[in-house]
């Protein structure tokens, strides 16, 4: 076996990152299930009350940023570990590419 490959296999940092990736893959799956639950609840709230739940709008915006952070970590686009190893994202910290500037679909 090539000596360089052997050294990379023995690097503790690589295995540690792999464990974090497994952890965040689980969190990612759970988060996607949570998004599905939120969309059904928001739809039911819209049907019953005529407007969406404001608290869930903020939470789901933060959740979408969190999922984006997880994907960046899992795809090696970021070394920053998402929550619980950093702070939970705020909806106000939404990058412009994710924000819905037209606010279409919201019934305030």
C-alpha cells in the first residue's frame, strides 16, 4: 500500500470528520421529516384559520438555514460544524440567495 495513503488512513482528523458526518446525516434525515410535518401543519392552519402560523414561519426559516449548513458540511464546502457545535441560525441571518424577497405565498 502506498505510504501516503496509509498515513491518510491513520489520520485521526479524517475519522473524526467521518463520525461527525454520520451524526449530521442522521440529523439531516430527521430535519427533513420535521419539514414535512411543518408543511402539513401550516397547510392545515391555513385551511382552518386563513393564515399561516407566524412562529412556524420563523422556525422553518431557521431550519432551512440549518439544513443548508448541514449540506455544506457534508459536501466538504464548509469545515464549520452546524448546531449543536455552533449557534442555532437566526431567520434574520438568511443569505440573500435563500430569502424570498417577494414574500409570495405568505398570507399575513
